[in-house]
């Protein structure tokens, strides 16, 4: 009966962990989408589609490399 108790505990934990993990992944992708869309909208001063800001989306996703290209553009937006 010890195995059933341990298995039940793991099952209950997974019942909480899996939905929370999926929700956190959704939130992460939404933040990438929102930030990249906002940057491109401010730069172009018009409504944009995903094809307009897909580059920014992936640069922010792969942050250590993308920050070298995104940060100077953000600094330019802030200075204006």
C-alpha cells in the first residue's frame, strides 16, 4: 500500500504541474508576441501583422543573441 500512496501523491502533483507548466508556456509566448509587436508598431507607426514582427519575436526568444540587435533599436525609440 506504500507504493499506492506514493503513486497517488505523484499523480496529484502532476495534475497541478502539467496545467501550470502549459499555462506558463502560453504566458511566455504571449509576452514574446506582445513585446515584439509593440516594438515594431512603435517603429512603423501603424498596425502590424505577425509577418511584420516575426524577426523581433525570434530575436527576443533567443535573448542572448537578439538583445544585441533589439537593444539599440529600443534605445533609439526611447531617445526620440
